[in-house]
């Protein structure tokens, strides 16, 4: 799995922990030898660019809709996808990814209503759920365990 | 995917959930067609969503969903020559079609909903 192509799919950046977790996960997976691409909305990618202005943690930063378009048109695809979601729109994007890509899908569900949102997921994926808004530690710890399994 | 924003569209439903948008299309259209995520309409707009994705037709007007990450899902309609062509293309494919008369007996999806409505929580947040 070390050569795998990984997509981190960011949604609306309204909930603060998304940016820090995306940077953390991108760096961790890159250090483990995986080829990581981070896709996001305009606002989400701007937050990442300012936080990581030299591109140290997130090497490849791309537009979310363009990425989906490339997968639909079979110009690109990934082996693993981590889809961030804290609202219904995030889940809609993740469900789309589940349908158009061959990637193993991990849904990172966070925010105040994470548990309720996670219950409404009907597509095939592994759920990583943390009711967290400002404090990323619980989610980080859960992701550490998932990454451990991936690189085993 | 934002090419849709350049077109003359009407918003029928805004800032809601994908499921609610699908139900709206199913109830408001004379014909409903189900397509997979990534189905392309108007040359360069890829419809995304939770399968099955409903596209509706009423006369020459096409009803479809549009999801914005920070604002939720919208139901839009376009009624022009292009929408007419798109409806004809859907009719030719014909897959998953339901008509207004067959929809009457179709049960709503509410039986699968969790006891706590995420839709209500999310709507109140906006």
C-alpha cells in the first residue's frame, strides 16, 4: 500500500479542525511514502495555502470539482480517499466519490452533529467519527489508528 | 462544475439536503429519470450526489440538483432549447423512468430516516 495514491477531499472549511487535520494527515501519509493530493473548495484551499505557504505539509493542492471531473472522465483516480464532512453537502460529495472512483473510501465525519450525520451515510465506506469542532486531538488519534492499519 | 451559474436558471429549492431535493424533484416532475453520479448535462455540468440521482422533466423544463459545499443542495430548473434536448436524451435512454401517474403509489423514503432528523438540525444551523 506504500505506493498508493491518496486523495484528501475537503469540504466547507467552516469547522476549524478540518484544516489542521488535513495538514496533519497529508504530512503523515507523505512521510509514510504515499502520494498525497489534497482537494478542496476555493476557501478551503486558501486556508491551507496560507497555513502552509511553502507547501511543506500539503505538496499537491487541487480544486475539488476539477478533481471529480477528472475522475468521472477517467483522466485520474486514486487508491484511497479520505472525505471530510460536517454537513449534508460534504456527504453528497463523498457519496459521489464512492460511486465514480475505485478508491477505498474513508468518511471523516466531524462537527457538532457528527454522530447524527454519520447515521445517515448509506454508501459503502469506513467511518471515522468525532464530535469535534475546535479540538482536533480525538480525531487525530482515531486517524492515527486508521493509518496504522493502512500501512500494516 | 460552476458553468451552470452562467445559465438562465430558476431556483426551486435552496440550501437543503440532497434527499429532500430528490424528493422534491420526484414530486414536482411529470417524468423522473435516475442517473448515476457524474452524468453530464448541458455539455459540461456533471450532476453529483447520493445515488439514485433524480432528474425531472415538466414540458421542456429540466429539474436537477446542484450542490455547493458550504450552502447545501439546490433544485434548479432550466427551460430552453438545451433543456429540451437534455430531456429528449433522457427519454431515449428511458432508464428508471417514472411518470406522474406511477408516482402516486410510490412510498416516501421517510421509513429509512433516523429518529433524530439531521435535516432539521442542519437547516436550523443556516
